[in-house]
C-alpha cells in the first residue's frame, strides 16, 4: 500500500524575511526548510507512520543501532526553479533505484519508487518558497534511511527510519568555476571488492575523511582513490566520478562494484555522445592518467556529482610527483558538458532525453 506522506504544517515556520535572508546567501548544507518527510518501518508491520512534518530533531536512545554500527544509506538530488516558476527534479527515479540498491547492501528495507518520489514531492510542495531562484541555485534534497532500533546486538535492525530533509543551495563555485588540485592517495583506499563502494552509505564517507585531510596537507582540495587491491586503477573521488578527454573520446572508469554509479555520471556519458564525443568506460591505470596529463595527450580532466555538478581538475599530485593539464584555460569540453547539463536542469535547453520531472 502506498504511503500517504500527509502534511502536518509547521506551526511557526520561518518568516518571509528570515527565509529571504537565507535564500540571499544559502551556502551549502547549512540551512534547512520548515518541513521534512518521515516514515518508519518495523519488521512486524513494514512501512507505516509516514508524514510531512515540521522540521526538527530526532530523539534517539543512546543504544540506537545506527550510532554504533552505521547501518545507514542516503541520497542526494536537487529541485530546480525554472524561469516559468515551475519546480523540477532531475532523473529522481535513478535516485530511487539507487537507494534501493544501497539499502539492500546495508541490509535495510527500502521505499519503493512511488513512496520515495511521494516523500520528495511532499517536502518540495510544502516548502516550495524555499526553492531559490536565479543563478545555479537549487533546493538540495537529502533522503536517508537508518537503523533506529535501540539494540546493541549485531544484526539488521528491526526498526528503521526514513527521512528526507531539504536545504537551499547556492552556486557551488561562488567565484566562478576554477580547476581544483587532486591528491592521489597511496595510503588509503575508499572501497574494496565485495565492500560497500557502490552503495551510497555514510560509512564510505567516514572512511574517506582521513584521506581528505592528507590531501589538504598536500595543498589539494580532493582525493582520487585507486583500487584497493593493486592501487593501480583509477576509481573515483570521495563523492564524485572522474573523466578525461583524449582524441575526441570521453573516458571514465568502468563500474567495478566498488565505484558509485552517479546519476551525473550516466547523464554526462549521454551528453558526451550528444556532443559528438565517444564515451568510453574501461579500466584506467593511474599511470596512464599521469603520463597523459604530462605529455598533453589528455587535454581535460574533470569530476562530477550532483552537488558540484562538473568540476575541472587542473593538477594531480601523487607522492613527490605533480602533473598538470597543459592548458587549464581551455577546458572547452568540460565547460560545454557542464553548460549543457545545467541548461537541461534549468529548462534553458530542450530536454531531449526526458530527464526532468515537473512536481510543482
Ligand atoms: C553521490 C556520489 C557520487 C555522485 O553521484 P551523483 O548521483 O552524480 O550525485 C559519486 N561518488 C560517490 C562516492 C558518491 O557518494
């Protein structure tokens, strides 16, 4: 039976002045809207108790399983306000499907696609005024599922909470898009064969933070992880998939089971083909990437994900070595793909793939 996500309106929502002050400079992940969607699952009764309710803290027993064993998965997607004032999502059914796969890996129950979409639409419709307009702003949506049973035994929880919160987001690159430096870690890996790399779970992020700190020590903004077995093949960044351009082809590591299958990744591969670039998914050696950047045969390198969209990569650093893209001013393919994607998301270009979905 479908969940209803009936609305219980916030008795004292943010005032228009408060909301407008936040929307004028939202940043990322700092401010939250007036409502959130929640649903609870129990092993005995399945999913029940759904609603769109006033945003607020959970009361958690100290023995709540997620706090001890990290049985948790999440999603990330955006709602966009178009020039005609309609609100759209971008390929949300892929997020629904991925959350189901992530949940399965973490032994959690998932919402079916209908309920997942209903929860998101419920929050966005309740907080429609929180969707910013102008520039590359959006309302970032964060659905998540966690083990909410108070129990210290190690087994899949018998009680699970689903929640979707929303946070207005400004343009990720406030000072214009500029290339980042990437640290290739030879000390830490992100995901191993048979592990949770392909699942969007908080534990993967917890495990990547120390590598992120290592990158910062070397003057880099992000980490590129290599495969855990041989440290030989390129996998991805901590939260973004990675690509390079060579000879009219767009290369990205093939999905191995330890790489997260990004919605942006899939979209970028399709857009590359639209733009006349041949998309190539295969195993890519770190050494190949380094030498290609060094000798100039690789003309552009970039990363992508929902939050930052498309980020050019100017340099890679590994141990004592550093290689740069020869002409970082160019990034023409990167810029073209980025623009194309944004134009579809914001309704400025024809959505020939049918990726956008009007929800309000
Ligand atoms: C979320 C995520 C991505 C990007 O996925 P999108 O669906 O494009 O936002 C890439 N890598 C990791 C590890 C992620 O968690």
